[in-house]
């Protein structure tokens, strides 16, 4: 593998107005029906993983899945939706330019989520 600026993520809990600490995040590479686990991490107090999920220079073009285990996080904070409405959020996305940095955040509440390609 060559080039690449890496892949990172963070999780923001907009219902509570803060970063989401303690969310398990998994990264898989996807090729057709096959999924290969590349990384797993837990978000820190800033809602980020302590290290990029794919380090600089190791990112390659292809399809990836980020899986966020948000149900356990929201189970800690009872809401009108108990058990939590969301359990596991999976984002499938494509890396076209392996020389660019891909930052894929999750912005969530107990009832909804959104994402975007950040910088």
C-alpha cells in the first residue's frame, strides 16, 4: 500500500451537547460480499479515537464500513426511547482518492444520525 493520508472519525452527541465517549467503533474493508476488519477502537472524552483508524500512508481506494455501537452508549442515559431506538449505525462509503485524508464523523441523537465527509 502506498500514499494516503489516513482515515479518522469522531462521534458527537447533539442531544446531550457533547462528544460521545465510550462508543465502540469498527472499521471494515468491503469487497463484494466480503468484509475484512481493519480496526476497532473506543471513542475518548473528545469523541475521537486515540489514533486514526487507518494511519497515514496505508489508506487505499475502495469501499469501507464504519460501524458505531451506539445502543450501549444511549442505554447509559435513559430517554423517552428506552431501550434506545438506535443500536448499531453502519456507514458504508467509498474512498476514491487514497492520497486525501478521509474524516467520517457521526452526529447523533438517540433517535437519529447524520454524517458527512469532514476534513
